[in-house]
C-alpha cells in the first residue's frame, strides 16, 4: 500500500503551488532532440544460462546524453505475445 502524509480526501483536493516554467515544452523538446541525435543502435544478445524455462538476454541502449544503459531481459520460453514488464 502506498504511504502518504495526507489523508485520501486531502490528496484528492491537493493542488501544487509550483507552476511549470514557461519554456517547459521547449526544454523537453530540446532534450528529446538531443537524445535522438546521440542515440546509437540497440544491442540485444542471448546469454548462456542454466535456466531451462527462462530466456536471458543482455540489452544495451542509448539513454540521456548518449550514455549507454545496460540490463537483462528475462522472458519465459514458449510464450508468445505481449507480456507484463517490471
């Protein structure tokens, strides 16, 4: 269960006093353009694993400012179609 510091009724009525900067759309547009210009190819490769019912893959893709993000993708073997993700 989520933990908050206000009762539910107060949370439903809460409005932040912080307003976005006037150039917030331009800021994010610039960040996305930069990310796209620095993006490199996504690399996915199978990993040898003792697991018999799970496929393990290394994945590497572009993040902010062109930094590489790496992780593993684990999917059940023999299941086709969309799957939930954590």
